[in-house]
C-alpha cells in the first residue's frame, strides 16, 4: 500500500515538474528573437522535451533547440521541427512569369 502512495506521489511530482518545465521552455522560446513567434510548440514528458512545428531556416531550428536544451530539468530533446518552404517575392514573380 505504501508503494502505491509513493508511486502516486512520484507521478504527481513528475507531472508538476513537467508543467513547470513546459512553462519555462515556452517563456525561453518567447524571449529568443531568433525563434519566430508561434512557430515552435513543445511537449514535456518526464523531463524529455519534444519540439515540433515549422520554421523557414536551419538557424531558427538550432536556436529553438539551444534555447531549451540547457533549462534546468531537461533530460533530453526530441527534434521534430520541420522546414516550411520559404519562397521569396522574386521567386513568386519568376514562377508566375514562367506559367504565363
């Protein structure tokens, strides 16, 4: 019976830590100008952070990872950030010209 109580206490403690880590990670991402706002989301389970979303440039992905990886409580990072194709205005003009 004691082990069930201890197990529940550990799970509750882990959940509290994950919630606090989630908030800290989102706050850190928001403060980093190199990470586009609202482009990277995250989940935390047992101190392991999964980053996901879409960015335009490799340095934005690296910035998101570097921002989160050294936070207290992070045990590891899973990177599921994808690159969204970035098309410049000149490229749009060129593509339109080729189709006309």
